[in-house]
C-alpha cells in the first residue's frame, strides 16, 4: 500500500511523527539518522522503519477488508429486512449493536489465524528491536564511562 508522498528531511536530532494515515490509522515515523551512526544503530533504525512499513501494510489491508465486509454485511441484513440502505428522508440506515456483534464475531473468527500470525511476527520484530536497543544503550553507556575515565587519567595541561 502506498503511504503519503510527503516526507520531511531526516533530522539529525529528532524523529518525525506524522498525522494518522487514513487507511491504516497509524502515524508514519521517519527516524533521525545520528551523525556518527554505528552499524548496530543503522541496523536498529532500518529494522524499526521496516517494521513500521510492515505494520502499515498489514493494517491498511486489514482495514480495507474489514470495511468492505462490514458494508456488505449491513447491506445484506437490510435487504433481508426488505429495507434499502437509505430511509425515506435519505439518511443512511444502520444496524443495532446486537446485529453488528454477529458481524464482528464472524470477522474475528474468520481472521483468527491471520491475526495470530501478525501477533507472532509483531512480537518477534519487537523482541529483536528491544535487543538492538539494549546493545546501543550499553555501548553508549560504556563509551560514556570510558570517556570519563580517559579524561581523569590525562595529566593536566601545563601553561607556558
């Protein structure tokens, strides 16, 4: 599925989070690229962006399917009652919550395996992202500690 063509320039200090996409209902994220990005940071950024794109694609397709099937269900239920989609005054007819509950349960039952596969992949991706984030945080912490140690170990500069 195509995302919005608008993309800001990647900032060196902040991520960019856009408005919700009308199809997926997810906010697009453009991750900032640090100046001295390490290979692990680059892997993390790419995996996060790939996961955002994968998530957007899944929910776009899922929401389109849901809305089409929901509309077809409403029309079929109204037809079964001998009613059109619009009433005499041109207002759109709807079904009550009990009638819609039949559709929601049916949709969830029909898509149970698809949702389970999505959840498994979501957890796998997030576990990998969390591990990479931990590696980056530990590396940054180690660098801070060693930089402080190096500064203390240096002899003071002599003035001339």
